[in-house]
């Protein structure tokens, strides 16, 4: 018997067969309605199922466990422990789902198979059960078979394979192909805690993931594996001449993966400045950065252009010209990667708009223009000229030149005035897409401690 938090995994006895059959009947009614035929659920043969479960409980080829909470049965697990090892059932009552119990149960399943010396096991899933499909992907499952041609669709299945690993099997290596990680990435879609804010659309997927794998000259794509199972995926922009790193994607639910990633950076990039942009709810990444004394910026609220407000005043706003270079550079923020000098050097990426008042540059906006969804990187107005509408005019001109393309912006969550400014020209707050940026200097020495 193994206890994890308030959940106990107890080996089932023959007298538990009726309890398991009753759980199956309830879970089919709540979870599989619309997937299994109604008559299969409504005419559930309780006696037949009880007998089948009793046979499995007695058989040495199976291991059956009840999940108990405060002596109350909340689900069950059925494993085929003879060769080939197979997870037959992982059922949890509806009111106990989405509490992390399923993940604890899957960790327990791996422990059972590891104790038995099993290296891999499989599980078949009904493909219309989208939540279960996503769950098995999040647990590291790799699709190894499909049976989708049955006349009765409820009989279709997708087979996942899982690896059972030991701690000593932890390795990190360069990702060579998207085929290695695509299923792993899909498993994080919609995860409020561990999804990556830099993978919210197809353009980001191509830029921050695919490009990193296919163009290793300026990028690094790292996979952390337990045995053959991918448990962490990290991609970086690497600017060797500037000794600079930026984490573009960081996906893992395992602290060991983050620790291994940091050790890799310490071995290979000592002395580099590194920026990490990640999900504010990703406590694992945050903890490892805090342990390394990283500096954190305030959480950023993502704003997405919905319907731009038309006929906005843009008077006094001009596109940058060389005659304004000196005042633009003198007022530009320096505590950022994209300094004024770098922005001007990246004319294929940025437009710079200037707010001019009585011949004086009083503000600027750096905004990208080469993407399907562009972004204002830096908006600044001299303090004595604020609350005079210059910020709104700069945004209005950027939107006018942006045409039919999309636009998003990141704003400090506590910067109420800035959020209202973006809302005034047609932006809305995006849910579950905020980010936090941390700055860390990789220590010299490269000992990977």
C-alpha cells in the first residue's frame, strides 16, 4: 500500500470486485456518455463485470488497485503485469478529476512496473476521449499504434507507449528532429501551469521551436530524457558574439529537467547573460532561477489587438529619420537587450515612430512590422509630456501602418494606466498568456554544480 498526499493506492482483494464494478458503471455514465453507446451504459451488466474483476484480482497476470481517499473509493487501476505489460484501466470519479490525482496515479503505476523490472508498457485509449488522450501525452506517452477502422467508432483505439525509468537514466542531448518532440509539445497545450507563453500561435511555434531545431547555428534545442522518455524541452537563441542567451521555449513538469538544463548552460555557456521568459505559474522554473539569484521583472499582462479603433489622432507622430538619431538614442532605455542602437540596426524587423512637439522629440515607439502578429517593444514619453496624448498617438500610428496584420503587447500587470492606454485603441487582455522575464548571468567556471 502506497500513500501519496491524501490518496491511498491499495491492492484490491476479491471482495473489492463489486466496488470496482460499481465505480466503472458510475464513471462510464459520467465520462463516456456520448463515446460509448447509450445501451452499453444504461444496460450495464453489473454481475458480469463483478465476475470479470474478481477473476483479474485473483490472477497473477494482473495487479488491481483501488484509489482511496479517507477510506472512500474514488477510482481504480488495472494493470496487466505479465509480458507484454499494459495499463488496462485508470478510472477516476468525475468529482476527483483535475486535482492532480491522475498524475499521482500515473507515477504510482510507473513505480509498480519499475519494481517488477518492466522497462516499457502500453495503454489503449478511445480517440474520442480527448481529455484522456491529452492526459496520456502529458504523461510522456508516444503513439505506437492506431485502430480506427471499426464499424462501431467506440471500438476504435490509439495505443500509447510509456517508458519506466531510473534516476540514473537522466541525460540531456541536442534535439535533432521535430519528430522527437512534437507529441511532447502537444501535451502542454492548454496547461495553465506549465504551458509556454512563447508558444501561443503558429508563428511562435515556427520561430521559437521549429527554427531552433532546424537552424542550430544560432540556436540550441535541448531535450532532457529519462531513458528514452522526453521529460523536458528547452530552446535557446544563442548569440555567441554577444555572449547572450534567451530561452525561447521551456517545457517540463519535472524539476530534474530544469536542473539538468541549468547544468548544461553552466558547462557550455559560462559568463553568458541569459534571459528567461516563462509562465508566471511555472513554479519549477521560478524556483531554479531563484536558487541562482536571478533578477525578475514584474509579471507581464498580454494584450491582443481585437478591433482597432479607427480615426485616431496621429498628429505630431513621424517615422524615424536620421536627423532625430541623437535625441532618440539619448532618451532610449538602455537596460534592455533591444537598445536604440540595436533597434536601428534591425531595420528589417523594427519601425521607430517619434512623437514631435514644437520640433522636439518627446517620445518614441519601437514596434516590429515583419510578423503576422507584431509587437510594440518599447513605448516611452518624456515625463513632462505625459498625459498629453502622445502615447496614444504613437500607438495609433503604429496600428495604421500595421495594416491587416495582428498585434500584441506585453504590459506590467500593475501598470493600470498603460493597460487602459492599449485598451483605448482596441486591445483586450488575453487570458492565461502572461509571462515573467528573469535575467541571469551564467557563472564562470562551468563545473555544472
